[in-house]
C-alpha cells in the first residue's frame, strides 16, 4: 500500500472526532511506529508537506530518523490522536525531530519535523535546555 497524502478537502484526519485518544494505550512504542512505517501505513498531512518543503527536509530523511530514532516525549492527550516526539539522525548525520500521531495503532500520521537547535536542546538533542 503506497503512502498517502491527505488532501485538505478530505478532512477526515482533522474532523473524525471518534478517534480522540486510544483507550487502554498508555504509551506509544517506537517499534509500533517502525512497523507501521515499514508497511507504508502513513498519512502525510498537508501541514508536514509544507514544513518539510520550508525546512529542506526530505521524506527519506524523516523515515531514516524514525528507523534509528527513539521516542523522547509522549503526548497522550493530543487530539485527534495521541502523539510523540522522536529524536534521531538521518544518513548524513544531521539530527532530526519528528512528531507523529498514532491513529488507533493502525496508521502513523506525520505531523511535523524539524532540525533541533542547540539553542533549545542539549547536545544529545533529546533533552530540552532549562527543563522546558
């Protein structure tokens, strides 16, 4: 199944209120995300497409980051899906952060990605400076 880009007009990702939270799921596991990515069970939102273009990040870099990365923050109360922040590196050795929502554990919703700055992150790119 090829990766899907959700068009703004489809609206299902944004408007499906029945998907608020995953009952019984306390934390997202990186292995769960990696499995869904390997199966191309991905929704590429319009927002992330814009951010990747603005920030000069390629989809391949994002996938590589997820494959070798780790979850550094969990956002279980995010809507419409619980989400998490992944820290990893792309093949060129550049650090990358990716925020992913998990739709009932069957789809990864790519939310945003950015290159973490040493202004806000410690050298490990996993720890926020000043406990922010």
